C-alpha cells in the first residue's frame, strides 16, 4: 500500500510516521519547502516525544519521503488545518481541506481510499467534499471510498495514542467505512468503530466540547469562589468525593487547535440551540482577563512592577502556541503597562512581536511576581533560593496548580488567591 498524506503538521506527520513504521510506503506533502527539506534529512519541525526517532528510521529505510506536490497513491490522507473564520460564530474554515481535495483529485484512480482527518464541521463530508469528488466523475462507494476519520490524540502522547486509542471511521457509504477501517488496521490496536461521516464529524467535536464545557464550569466556579472568599480547590476536591461528580480543575484559559476551536463549529451550525456550548466558550475566552486582573492586583503597590511569566504554550511539555491563553494573558499585562519577562524552555521564539523570550534568570531578576501559566515539567520544582534571591518580591501565582510550597516564597493559586492582600506586598516592597 502507498499512502499520500497532505499536510505534515501536528497530526499529518505523526500519522505518516506510524503508517511508514508499519510497512506502508508514505509520501508526505507540505507547501513549505523548508519543512520538506528538514523531513527528508530526517529532522522534524514540531516537538513530540519519540517522533524524530521514527522519522529518522523511516526516512533511512525509504518508507517515508516528503515532497511539495501530491502524487498517485492507493490512499490519500488529508490532515490540514481548519481554523476559525472571522464570522459571527467563528465557523469552520474549509479552504485548506477543499484545496487539498482539489489538488489530490488529478492523481486519484479507481479503488483509492480518500481520508479526511482534519477536524471539520458537521455535514462537511456530505455537503462539501462529496460534490467535489462526484464532479470529478467518481461514484463514491464503488469507484472510490471516502471517509472522515477524526484524530483523537493528546499532544505529548501522540505516537502511543495513534496505536492504542479507538478510532472512529465515518464513511459516506457503508462500503467506504469498510475500506477506511481496513487502512487503519495497518497499525491501530484500539477498536475501530465504523459509522457514517456526519456522525463521525459530530462525535469528534463533542469530545472536545464536553471538555471545554466542563473546564468552563470550573473556571466560572473559580471566579465565584474568589468573590465569595472560598477556596475553590477545596470545593472541587470535596465535590469530587461524590461517586458521580468529576469537576475539572481551573486554569488560565483553554487553548490549542481543538478545545478552543471545535465548539464553535457546532455553534455555527445551530446558534439558537447551542447556547450552553457558546456560553462555555465565552467563559473560557474571558479567563485570561481574570488572570491578568489578579496579577496586576498582586503588584499594584509597586513602582514600575515587573512580572516574570513562565510558559507561553497552550499546554505543558509541548511547543505548540496555537490559541494559547498564556499569550492572551501576557498581551493583556502588556496592555496594562506592566513590565513582563517571559520564559519558556520549549519554545525558541515567540509568535508575538510584543514580547521576547528570555531564560529563567533574566525573567526573575528584580521581579515582583512569578506567574506560572503552563504546566511544563520544568516549572514543577523551582529553586526557591534562587527565586528568593533574584526576585524583588518573592511571590508566585500558580494558575495550573503544579507548584508545591516553597521556602521563603509566597505561593498563591486559585484556591488561596483571595486571602492575599496588597498590603502584604507593601510590607515587602523596596
């Protein structure tokens, strides 16, 4: 079997690597010549544990190569971004998916399988992809087999989850679903569930929407408890002792190209009905403002205060900054006129022109607040002596709940934040 992957990003490249590592001849297509050159040299352009070793192996044995244009194959796999449109409901932007289909079609032959892994709005396969393929003269389910198989992996664990997670294969016909399932049997050890395309589309969106709504509940509870001077972390811990309760933990917001994006695709299709989903999105979008307000309050008694921010990615132990709430917090702090230094060991350069990345020493030097926004492993065990010696005011606000008590450092989180008064800062100010 030969497979042609269009899009070599956070999903397309690991998927290609898995197929190639299990004996499939894979050609990967990307529009960026720099990425193509790197991959053909056995190097990768994204951070994912274990991925570079696999790519080096499959490039060396000839099972994987990268190119700029599609070519004939038995299976075509589309894994391109579907960002939000700038419309009222931030609906799904299909331009990259549809462009990939159009670029692929001249190379499609009878018997081929066409897979869309990109996250798409409900009915995209039926209403947008099907007409393009039928207009090219193919009978779907007889000449070619077309499926939507949404990715369901966690960054940082992608290679393991590609193999062991269950996969949903949604066909435009039952024969399509059968053909798609046969492709994934190449390496998937989890259950392969066959369904229709629109059900597969909606199930993926609801996986992420469920998590987004529950995080919003925790974030809303955090703000309510803060106003009422109640420790929200204690509330969550005690509520979760009930056998049928599982509250999520709060954070500085929700980011990434799934949870922060996918719920809008549902809202856009039925805005008058998806009210809970839309409200949850607004709650999580507004959480960076709450964090920035609290950080500003904690340094409000200082003259020319400095905040050292730890983390700029959307989650821990990755280099992905897409939709990162940390970036939003940082830019809001800058908008408030605060001096902000940013440290992130997983990122080489910032996606924002408004701030640069520095090392930990430069970040904490003379700082009045250390603000943890991402749960990188490196931030779970700070050198308390170094913080106390280098910071002007040894106060740390941990929005991820990962920092243990530190000697000579006041450690705050969403639970005890309400107990800390700015008068305490006054006493420590220089």
